[in-house]
C-alpha cells in the first residue's frame, strides 16, 4: 500500500516494467460482493485490485471482457506465452502440448469461449 487506499503493482506493459497504481474502490454487485473478481477467503482484496490494474492498462473493464489468460501471465511476469485454440487440434496434439508444458513447468490455463467479445450486456458502472 502506497498511501491511504492506494496500491501499486509492478507489471509489464508492452514488455516494459511499469508501475500501475489503483485505489481500493471496487465495483460491486451488492454491498458485500464485487462485480468481477471476488475477495479471497480471508477477505483479501489482491484479486479485485490486480484486476482493476489490468482494466486500467486496457482502458476500462469493458475492454477486458474476453481475451486469454496468457495475456495476464505476460502482464505479471513478462514471460512470453502461447495460446492454442484446441478446437482445431487432435486429442493427441492436445495431450502432447499439455505433457510438454507440464514437463517444462510452464504456467498453464484453460478457458472457454463463454460470452467473449460478442457479449453485448451492459453493467451499471459508476
């Protein structure tokens, strides 16, 4: 914490080390529930605050709807990443990718197409 309710994150933007600062005001669905990332089991706020830093770098929360988990890994670590759209791969190819990634201790994530960028719903953001 860098002052009353101000947090600074060391991240990478376009490959450059960057400090992104955000305040502790989180968009909420209700008085006790954040709209997006949830509080930790111990009520820690690092998830919603880090998400807010990601939204700030991308312009706003709406710009972060959809996307790939690998983008956030690069944001946090500056390690190059690769995304595979597995719908076009055979089961053997998918297994080989996962096995190679596991053997090399790569960070892995999995996502679904969900609503993605085609989602047209609107949130009432302050």
